[in-house]
């Protein structure tokens, strides 16, 4: 039987981590704990990451949106008009 690595690192559970564990605990272990296998990156996830990065830079760093993401400009402009600190995505937990 494999021994779990001794780690004191703090871990935050995400929705995707919990879903992966529920789908297949061994797959979760290999991907997230031992990290001895790597899943291929899926194109739709790359696109989603690019959208999030562009939104964060537009709202937080005041960098203009690339033209391909103009479709989210109205929503981001409404967010920028609100008072307080703005987060496009805020990690909780």
C-alpha cells in the first residue's frame, strides 16, 4: 500500500477538487497528491482562464480589454462603478 506524503501544507478544497474526488478518489490522489500524472489541458479551460485574467486586469489593473472580450465590457463597467474593493474572482476558504 502506498504511503501518503508527509506534508504540513495548507490545502483549500475547491469545487473541482471535491468533484474529482467524488468521481474517482484514486484519480484525485494521483493528480493532486502525488502529482505523478498530468491531465491534458482542455481548450475550454484555457479560454475560461483567459477571460478571467482579462477581467481581472481590466477591473483591477486598469488594463484595457482585448477586443475578443468586448462582450463582457458592459458587466465589468457596472462592477467598476460600484464602491469598495472590486474582485472578479475571490478565493474563499
